[in-house]
C-alpha cells in the first residue's frame, strides 16, 4: 500500500513539473529583443521635441502640435524618457502661451513620474519649472514652496550652480512678496557662489534681482546701477535672450520716476534686441512700453501707431496678456486725444477680452474637475471589471481542478482513506477562496457607490461656491461696461479691488478642490521621512509673513530644534499653511496667532495653531471636518473660505498615521491640534527657536 501511494504522488508531481516547464517555455518565447524600428521611433520622438522647441517663439500652435506628436508617439512606444521630456516641453510651451493651468498639469505629471523613479535631477528640474509657472501667474507663495523643495535636493546633491540659481530665484520671490531684506540676502548668496564658479552670466542674473529689489524699495539710483551692470554683462554674451527684458526694466524705472524721454531710449533698445532674436512676443511688449511713453509725451499719433503694431504682433503670437494691454492703452490714447468713439471702441474690446479670458479660465477649471471625477470613476469601474474577470477565471480554473481532483480522489480512495481526506481539504480550501473573491466584489461595489456619492458632493460644492464669486464678477463688470461714464476713478478702483478679491477666492476654491480630488483618487503619493519641525516653521514664516503684517497680527512661532516628525514633507507643509492661513484669516487686526510644537507621550508630536480670533460654536466644530456638511465662513476682513482646506488637513494627517482636533470658544479664539508620529533627531544641537513677527 505504501509503495502504491509513493507512485501516485510521484505521478502527481511529474504532472506539475511538466505544467511548470510549459509555462517557462511560454515566457522565454515571448521575450523579444527590440528591433531597428523601435530605435528609429525613439529618434523620431526627439526630432518632434526639437522641432517643437524651434517653433516655440515663432508659432505657438505649431510648437504645441509637434509637442503633442512627441508625447503620443512616446506613449505608444512606452518610451518613458521621451514621455517625460515631452511632458516638460509641453509644459514650457503652454506657459509661453499663457495657458498656465495646462502647463501646471504637464509639469505635475512629469514631477510625479520622476519621484516614483527616484530620479532626483529630473524632479528638481520639474520643481523649478513649476516655480517658474507660478511666478508668471503671480502666485509667489506656491512658487516659493517648490523652490524650497528643489533647493533641499540640490544641497543634498551638492550642485553649486543649481544652488546659486535657486538662491537667485528665491531672492526674486522674496522681493515680490515684499521681504526686501531676505531678497537681498539670497541674491548675495547667489553672487558669492557664482564668483567662485566664475559664472558671469549668473552674476548678471543676480544683478537683475538686485535691480528689482531696489526698485521695489524705491531706491531708484541703486536699482538703475544694478540693472545697467546686468545689461553690460549680458551684452557680452552672444544671442543673450534677456537683454531686451533688462532694457525694458530700466525703462520701467525711468517711467516710475516720471522721465518718459529716458524710458523711451531703453524701450527702443529692448525692441531692437527682441527684433534681432525674432522674438515677436518680446517685440510686442517693447512696443506697448514705447506706446506708453508717447502717451506721456502727448505724441498721440506715434503712440497709436506703436500700439496697433503691438496688437498685430500679439494676435499673431496669441499673447493674451499683450492683446489685453494693447486694447487698454489704445483706449487711453484715443481718450486723451479726444477721439471718444475710438476710445470707447477699444475700451469695450478691452473689457470684453478680459471677460473672455476669465470665462475660458473658469470653464477650464470646471472641466478639469469634471474630468478628474470621471477619470476616477472609470478607473474604479475598470478595477472592478478586472476583479470580476479574475474571479471568473478562478471559477473556470476551479471547475477544472474539481474534475482533476475528482479523478485523483477516486484513484487515491482505493489506495488510502487519508488521501481522500487530503483531497476533500483541498476542495474546501478552494471554495473558501471563491467566497473571499465574492466578498471582494461586494466591497468594490460599495466603493463604487461611495465614489458616485463623492462626485455628487463635489458638484454640489462647485455649484454653491462658484455662484457667489461669479455673480459678483458679472455684476461689477456689467456695471463698469454700462455705466463707466458715470463712475469716478475711486469707484472704478474700488470695484476692481472687489473683482480681484472674487477672482482670488475663486482660484483658492478651485486649487483646493483639485488637491482634494487628487487625494481621493490616490494620485498623491505619501513618502514619510524624518523632518525637523523648526525648519518647516522657518519656511512657513517666509510664506505667511506678509499676510500677518498686512493685518497687523502678531505671529509667534515656537519650536525646539530637537523636535522631529516622521511624515510626508508636502503633506505637513500643506497642513501648516492651511491652519496658519485660517488663523490669520479669522483673527482681527492687532490679534495674535501662535504656532507651537511639543512631544506627547514619546510617540507623537503635537503641532498647535492658536488664534485670538472669532472662535466657533459646537455646531460649527461638528461640521468643519465633514465633506457632507461643508462649512465656510467669512474672515475678519471679508476673506472667503471654501472649507476644503480643513478637509485636506484631516485627510493628510490621517494618511500620515496622525489625527487633527479643534478646541474653540466664540469671540475668544480657536486652537487646532495635529498629532503626527515622532521622528528621529538628526544629531543637531538643541537650540530653542523663538520667532515673533509683529506689525
């Protein structure tokens, strides 16, 4: 009996061996080496990218066409390097066209791919491109966040030239944010590194930032000195692309000083430089500046000729911002030359074009949100269908196994009863697996239903929160268009301020909706690491200092250098920025906002954001962290909130194995507490950090 059982089991394992060998043979047969066509197609991707870049300054539509061909071909070939280069190329082209939202989308895709591949150089390049786009959008705080991330990686790699470039760009951002001291400090750091490297072109770039900073400080003599130094250095390089930009900046300083004659000299020089490079967008901008000078000098015929030429160039290059400016200054020319009909004609074109741009941007945002939701829904549906397919395959396999096991059982039962019991156990195990797979289907169906509910909540939020700003914008624009002749300059300025507030509130809403949606669909990858809280607080000050000063709020930051957390860096930055921004928003002038960090039970770090603001009642506190009852309140100066910032904070805290809570008393203030896992101290000396930012 024992020998028969040995033969049976030997036969069984022999069958398995033959089956495994057949599978191995299949794998080997399907492994095919790349042929010449693949190599040829990858070269074609590079060719399309090069052609796209050549058209970038001449014909935006052709540049975009060839850039898309490169992306499509690299995707079909599964050529990852070509795909990433194509994404970044398209991001730069869309940025030049003024389509910043699409540019951001392409660069974000590239950044996520680089981070997944742990390609630090590629990630730094994408971060710098994102910072450049946000600078063009005048979103300086967002640009600063990406520069901080890029600089940290550059310092880790030790790339001195890249570090100097980052210091220089951060100096420009600090200047735009109104922190001239930090701007000059970072520009000096960049100059010191570049002098060691002998990088004269880079030194010229730093002089440009000095010129900008001193101009903001109204120290026009120093500003002109540094701009002229930068101009002379740049002229020493062949085909330098920013000579025209520097000349335009010098002209701007002279205009600010009320000296249009000198300004016109440099604007003319800028135009000639851009013409030499065939940069028609740059030519259009210089012509607009020359038109402004001639308006100031009352040379109205020359001014209208220059501005009409600028309008033609702007329309040919699809430069929306320059088309807009051309319309505006043409209306001013004809207004001052007493040609009322032409003045009204171009002012109406100006206002209609502004409304067209705003409508396009709003429609793009809403369409992008809808696409994100629909993409998530489709992906979830595909996952469920794939699971169902796998289960059906398992069921078929189970049927085959049943037949095979039945035959085997009849053979073994004649030999030994114990073999029959083994087969029965195997059969029951397979049935259990089938039940588990059915449970997976049920769970996926519940997830699908939950996703559909989330989509409905999103559209409810869009309908509610877009309605107010859009109604406000429509009302003010109609009032200005239909009654402009009855409105004073102060009234128009007041309406423009209200329109600007509505636009910024709308942008904040759409950005938060995008971030929350990306989190829900799982496209944000959380990479925890050990982070020093004091360093994060230091970055927070650089971003929110201006907001605190504008409201005369005392912003106090308390942290010890030996307090570290273990969490995703971007998530923690988002939590700190949202909570501190909210505290500033709901605190009255002269109030106080305190941000502190301390260890709790040796397992967690508690970050607290306390304010002396409006406070909340129990009903409000129950709503603020729930999507199904989104709650938003006006700030102390009428600032709008979407309520989604706190949802992001809760989402990101929990994704990092932490939590968030709130304590609040009406008319006294609120305290938000975030618990995050404690991190490992990096051996730095314990040194308490106290930073007070008074008015």
